[in-house]
């Protein structure tokens, strides 16, 4: 028999050498293919824990077994976890990778290490044994929080921190003592600034619960008490408990000491605050007092930064500035004597039908509508709005840092960006129409003029990190500020604001009387009596301003020079 050819023999030997390698490779591949993958329970546990960490209760519910879903609805399931979250004041949940399934007490469980951080009780780490039945997690109510055992539920014993005081600029407590019995050293005069402590609004309850405050805990509800509640109230402490439903016994899962609140130091001058409240004398309106050098709030009484009203002729400060800077008015201007002016087909009378005019100084001192109404169309929409906005109109007032969120934010003073026809520009130029302002805004206008044209943020807090982020801004030139100061001095020395004068210093001011419409029953009258708001904005001393003030008396039944100017003089005199 012939032997194999050399080529065939070579191929046969090569095959013999390769076959074991192929067999070995096939064995490895077969072993890999036949190896068990991750268990369904472990995968479900991982999805359940990941969804829990993000608060996705619907995704968690989908991992429950059919039998468990028969016992608890999706809504009940989510509610149980939300209640546990609030009870524990849960801040974050960080589950580790699930372990391998194991058997415990006759059921399959997947262990998951969970780290929880709470607001009031500190942190804890616990192993959660996630039980499984056919089709998913065999859920029960003990799984709502790490560390609970079957038959236990979550409770808390909260210890509140001492509430910190609100202080005046000199350290005098404006509000101090426990939340349920706040005391005010200067009496009710402080409450216009501090606000009050009371029962929280229903919509705030859930957020407060997550911060550790039990239901009915007194919290700040108005003013600085509300705006700085988190700082003043501190952080609650206490114990987080696992309570046995059958025995009533409990275990401590986590505990922490309460952290006292931090004081809020304001820029308020207690003497000025008491005087401002006394000067308002319970009347509807508001008084705002600013440090003319840096804009800090020295006193706030009544509706000093809320409920904007038409500013009337105090707005002529802005109109005059806009006209001077645009060049449509000069300090040497002369006006004809008249009882009013027609603009856009409408005749606008001077106050009380008076005849006035003459020089700009005389017209400004007498607040002559006939001379200022025509300035509106001459200045034009854009320049008038731009000037008003440079003084703070159409922007939220800056009382504190933007991160501070108050339930009632200081109201914006506003002017329409598109005022309208000539007649609308005319009435806007005298602070009527749709122009609205607060005493705080008009005090800020006076502060800017008295500060050589530099507008300062109106901070009410002294704590550096809590102050507004706005920077001082030059709004008008020193020359224009000096010209307005001269005109405003004339208002007090020989015009409508003579009642604003004080013996301590020269006051520079501007009166305003805003007409709100006919009094009830006067609507059909040929010359109806008007409902009136009385205004006065000023600063003093005129040569080097220290204080600026804005006064509003709503429906005062008298002109600004008659009732608002005396209130301002009382405050300025006390402060200087």
C-alpha cells in the first residue's frame, strides 16, 4: 500500500496539532455561553434602589410583584415614601450596588447598603434587605426607610433651635425671643420692619416639614421674619425613631443636636424707625428713610415698599432731569403765566385752577402743571422711560441679596415702556396716568440727587453676604444733580413744600398731589372733588445730604405740601 503524499501528510499533521486548540476554544466559549448572568432579583433591586435615590416612586412601584401591587396602590405607595421623606427630613439617599441574592427566613432577599442624609437628624447607613416573591419585590411598609425592620414605622422627636434675633444697626434687638413669644424692644414700631411670626401658610407646610419643622411650628410669615426664616430659625435636631407597631418600643436610627439660628443685623436706626411710625400716625400710606450717602434703609413705616401709587408731582424731579439732559429745558427757562396747558387735545389744569408760570425755579417751586405737561412730548417716550428706569423704575427694589426669597417681595415702581399718545406723555410727565411708585422708590430718587447723581442700592441688612449685589451707579451728572438740588431747595424755601423745612438743616424737596378720580357721589359733578394721594420726597442737609425720605399718604384729603411734608420734616428733624 502506497504511503500518503508529502503534501497530504503535512496537512494531516497540521490538523492533528490544531484540533486540540479548537476543542479548548470551544470549551471556553461553551463555558461562557452557559454561565449564569445577573439574577432577575439583583437587576430589579438595582432599578428599585436607583429610582428611590431620585424620588421616582412610579419606577419603584413597577418593580413590585403582582401580589404586592394588589396590596398597595401606586398612590398609596408614593404617599408612604413622601411621608417617610418628610418625617426623616431626608436630604439625600445614596444606595450602593446590590449584593447577590440570598435566602433569609425562607425568602429570597437582595441586600442593599443605603446611606441617608437628613436635615434634622444627621446621617445613617443601614443594610436594606429587599425581599422578593414571584414577579418582583415583595413590598411592605418597613421598606420606606433604611434601617426599619418588619412591623416598624418611622417617627421623630424634634427639638427646635432657639430663634435668633433681628437687630437694629446699633445692635438693639428689634425682635428677639422664642418663635411663639417674640418680643420687640421698641414696641410695635419695629413690626413694620421685622414682620411677624405665626402659623405657616398651607402651601409652605410640606417644605417646612422637610426642613424638620413639625406642623403648627411658629415661623416667619411676614417681613424679615419670613424672608430670613431659614437663617433665624436655625436647624432643628432630635431623634429619628424606628417604632414597633405592636410593642410601642422604639430604636434610635439617627440623632443630632439642633443648631441655633443666626442673627440678622439690619441697617435700621431705632430712633428714626419710632419717629417714622409716629409720623405716619396710623394713616394709610408709607414712609421710607434712606442714608443718602450709601442708600441703606434707616426706617420703614407702613406701606413703604408695597402698594405703588401715582407719584404725582414728585415725578417732576425725573421729568426735569430728562428735559435738562436732553436739552429741551434750561435753568434760564421762562414760562407764560397760565392756568393750565393743552396737550394732545386735552386741557390739563394747574392744581386748584391756579395761575402760575414765570422762571423754571418759580414753576418748579409752585409745581406748575402748565409748564411740565408739555415737556412730556418734547422729551419723548424713550428718553422719559430711560430716565425713569435709570432711577429704578421697572426694576425690583434691592433690599437684600437675590438669593433671599420673600413671600411678599418689595413692589416695583413702574412706567409703561410705550406710554402712548402726546396726552399720555403729558400726564405721565406730572406723575399721573399709568406711572406708579412707592415711598421707597421716591426716597431713592431723592437719595440719588442728594448724592451728586450716584444711585446706591437700598439695602436693609448690614450682613455683608446678605446685602444686595447691585453696585453704586452714576445716574446723572454732578451738574444736573446740583441744578435739581437748587430747584428742590426753592420748593421748601418759597414753594409748595414750605412745611417740610426744619431748623437743623436746609431741606431740598418736592411735593406731589396725585388725583385718583372723583370722590363717591361726585362723578356727575361739573367740577368734582378728587380723591388725592399726598406725597413728599426730600433730602437734607441740601449741601451735603445725610438722609433722604419718601412719604405717601393715601387718600389724604389734602395736598402733599400740607400733610406729607410735615410728616417728612418730623422724621428729618429727629434724624439730624
